[in-house]
């Protein structure tokens, strides 16, 4: 399940009356993550997911070198 789908599902479960602990168990998330999802509305969650997709990764500067090593072996 993708992050945005999980976010919507967590909100749906909360509206149905599930506790945070029950949601965490059902979704295989930590309670802190469930609280984090519940603090964000849908638009904030979309912005967050878009930010995750576009941010720079720590290994980006080394990507060509790593791919070269993988091609050799």
C-alpha cells in the first residue's frame, strides 16, 4: 500500500472509531506514525508525498560510480 493510500486508510479507520493502537496494529505502523498521519490533512499528505519523490538522495552524487561497479560484477 502506498503512503497516500495508507494515509487515507488511517483516517478512515479513525473515523470508524478505531483507536490509534488498533490502527497501528492493523496497518503494521508505529503509533507515532499513525499520529503523524492523523495530524496531516489530505493536501498536506499529498505535498509530503510529492516532496519525498522529488528530494535529493544522499547517494545521488555517487550514482554513476555505483552503477559502474555493478556493471563490472
